[in-house]
């Protein structure tokens, strides 16, 4: 089913700490969302919220936070807890998409240990991140993901790159985003990657994530707009599919 005739909706995206949490070219995720909306004639509105700036939990459809250096991540953790936690919980409660990549994923959990200090997370994902002896978890990664939707055959593969020193453990009945096919995932042992609670998603896959996985970008757009992904106009994704396949080959999948 195609999107109904009439005024096209506008996807409202808020990037959290775009000046600090963007060390892995993950701004490409925002560009991917913008381009796929533009190609379909959908509106796209991008705003940002950084340190000491307010956040409106009702004003955006997608809230996005990328990865950063340890010093910047500490600053953002403190600011999130003090200034933005309630707004993000409000957004998640009404079904907005909240996407955290790498460091952003860690900050969406319950806690994050940095330099011996336990920093409080946003608490949208029942996960905790700790530092343990051992090497950084680095390399190409592919995971198998199942999503409840029509218009996308699931399970599907997400491919990307991971580079994290923290080990993330899911608590209670927290659901992983996917099952590791190749790579390390959350902790290098469990076979789990990322976490998901409704439309709140955390993952270590970057490089960036969405240009390598156009189908997932479409799922996020649809979820944020409150429509089924099958309602989005189809696009010629030959190049996007080649990028996805290349990322998969890099992970030996």
C-alpha cells in the first residue's frame, strides 16, 4: 500500500550533541535519512541539542546520538542525566524513535563505567556497560535482525563496523537488536548485538550504519512517522544494495 495522497509528512530529526558525538562519520546517518525523504518528496527537518540546551520530548520524530571520545562522552552523560533524560523518556513513551550508535548506545543504558566512575545513563535500555581487561572489540560486523513489519522481509542482515572498549551486558528481559553472525557484538561472548525496547534502539554498528543498510533507514523513517514501511514509495536502491553487499563481504557474510 502506498502512502495516501495529500500533503506529505515531514520527518523531524533531532541530533543530540552533533558537535561532540560524531567521531565515526556517523553524521552520514542523518544525511541518509534526509536524502531518502527528499527522494520521496517527504519533508525533512533537522535540529540539534547540545550541552546545556533544552530538549523537547514532543517536538521530534527521531532523536539521534552518535559516538564520541571518552572526555566528550562524560560531558554528554552528565548533561543527558541533568537536562534531557525526562524529555527522552517522554519521546520514547509516545513512540518516537530514539537511536544511539556506539557511545550513544552506551549512554541510553542504565549505567556506563568510565575511568573507574559509574556514570548514570538515560535508562531507556536495560543495559550496563563496563570496562574489562582485554582488547578493544574492533572489526567488520554483521548481525541478523528480525523486525515486526510488512514491506521488509525479515530476518535481515545489518552490516557495519565496530570499535569499542566497553562491554555491554543486557539486563532483565532486555532484547538484543540482533544476533551476531560475524564480529564481536555487545561483549564478544554472548552473541548479542545492540539492544531494543520498542522504538528505542542502540547498536555498536557504525561506519556509518544507515548508508550501508538502506532498508533499515526506511524502517526507521516509517516507524518514526507512524506508518508501515510498505507505505513508503520504492526507490532505485541498486547502489545502496551494492554498499550493503560490500559491507557484508567485509564481514565475511
